[in-house]
C-alpha cells in the first residue's frame, strides 16, 4: 500500500515538471530580452559625418577645385582622407574618405550605442602621434609643393561642437593649422613679359616640421621642430593683385608657424639664369597659425627699396589675412 502511494505521488510530481521547465525557460527568455535592451551593443551604430566644411580666409575669392590646391582653397577633392577620433573609453579611430560629395568609411567607427566628442584631421603630414589617444603630435610640410605636395601640406583640424554617435552624426568645421603665403611677382622691370621664372622659399633655413601643443579654440599652439629646409612653392599662374594689376606669375606655399630672424633668406627668384634674393628685414618675420600672408614682389631696377646684399630685389608686405575669418 505504501509503495502504491509513493508511486502515485511521483507520477503527480513528474506531470508538473514540463510546466516548471516552461516557466524557467520563459523567465530566462525574458531576462535575456531585458539584458539585450540594456546592452549598448544591441543599438550599436556607426559614426556618420553629416558635413565637413573648411573655414576660409576673409576676402579669399578662390573657387577652384583644381586637385593641386584642393583644401588650401577651401575645397575637398575626391579621395581626400581624414582621420576621425571618437573619444570613447577606447579612443577609437578610423579613416574616412571624401567621395561623391561626402565622407564615408569602409570600416567606420562603431559607437557601440554611445555618444562622445569627436576630433578629425587631415593626415598626410602627421609624423608623430600622442600615445594616449593617437591624435597628432607633430606635423611636417612637404619641401616640394610644386605638385600634390602643396595640398598634402595643408593641416586641417576640427572637433565636434557636442556629443556625436548613436544616431547623432558629426558636423565638422575644419581650421587651417599651418600658415599660408601667397607671392605675386609684378609684371614689370627686368622680368616683364618673362615666361620662365622660378621661386624658392628660404634657403635651408625654414622649419618644415613642428610640435603640436595644446588647442585653443580648435587651433594648435606650435613649437618649431628640428628639421629645416627649402620649399619649392606651387605655381598659381597669373592672379589679380590688390592694386588691380595682374601678376606676371604667383606662387603659394604652406609653412609651419615660425619666426624667421633678420638676415635670413626669405625668398629667392631665378630668371634668365640670374637669382635674386630677399632677406628678412631687421624686425624679423613671423608666420602665425591659420594666417595668410600676401606679398607683392618687384624684381629689377625699378624697385624702390633694396635689402642689403640683395641687389635688384624689393618685397613689400602689403596684406595680411586671417585664413579662418568668416
């Protein structure tokens, strides 16, 4: 009799086991769904760039999309690359490429459902990065800027004005971090009508690299580097000058912010196998970050002033423009 009762109780217990298993499974499923909802990876989204504008110089009328000038004149060119740093716990970085009017990436940043500040910069001249987040620590301009080296020397930096990621795209405004010089050679004197005239910036006395310090309003504080050289500028062709005349030829170059002391060669011009030099005047010359300097140059006997040791060459600083002025 006792065995029959125990057998009946066991049968009743076994009948309830399937229902208990279902209840456990349902509870486990509910927990898993709740965990996925709270897990950032469940809503993971990649970082998109909605806009990437370049701050331009006040009065800068250049509108060319020539691949030679590109971002120097405020225009992105197909296949331009920027590095984007998403300032999450992992300081995630990715390369974005300009195609079809916008920046995209084959391997975009996975925001992992998070939002954070973001930085971006052009990366051609980065020669050293900061160990803790991989942002630029040192930049170098090209010494040969007669071709693609001109726009590759253009160091642009931007930071997002607020948090981005997790469905919030980035809107970047890039600022020029180098200095820009534009030199107009007057079509007068011994070079009037000449078609073969070349120019150099410096004479192995111009810093071509620099250390990047802290940021103030998205502009780096620079310290001159260790390497000096001579820069071959980009030929801009004939350009309108501030007095309404048209230059014989104009040149452009991007330089590291620096001060050049008195007596150093600033520019040299060669025509008909004769080279004319312009030396830095007594006050010295400073090229500041994000600033454009325009020089009108007269070469020949009609020059009104001449620097010591540089017969036939006169240079006047006629205009200074902030590259980043709105």
